[in-house]
């Protein structure tokens, strides 16, 4: 199967006691194979203006945030397709 050019990276935000353990447990329960990063202070989420989770964030291959939001499957699908088409 050919790569689509899309990498999924999840960011766990605002956990309290043991964020690394909680994120690992969540990924295990839901069989998540994607990379999971931690934003324990919420600083990255705040810089993006994120007020609730989950929130979709699309970042291009240059590291530029291209979309924050995209709450419906149709919005997210269109945004991903547009971003991949630019390559």
C-alpha cells in the first residue's frame, strides 16, 4: 500500500497526575498506534487558541499550522485532501 503522505500525531493536553502514564494507558485501551506527544502545561494548545479537546490541527510538511478545527468528517476530509494535493 502506497503512503498517502499523511502522518497522524496525537497531542495529549492538560493531564494532571501522571500524563505519560495516562496517555499510554489511553492509547493502549483504544489501540492507538499513532505517535502521542504530551503538552502537559497546555502551552502549545493555548498558542493555537484551542479551548477544548479533541481538536484537529493540520500541519504541513514545513511545520506550518494550516488548520485548527475541522469538526465534521467532511470538513476534515476536504482539508486533508487539499493539503495533500499541494505536494
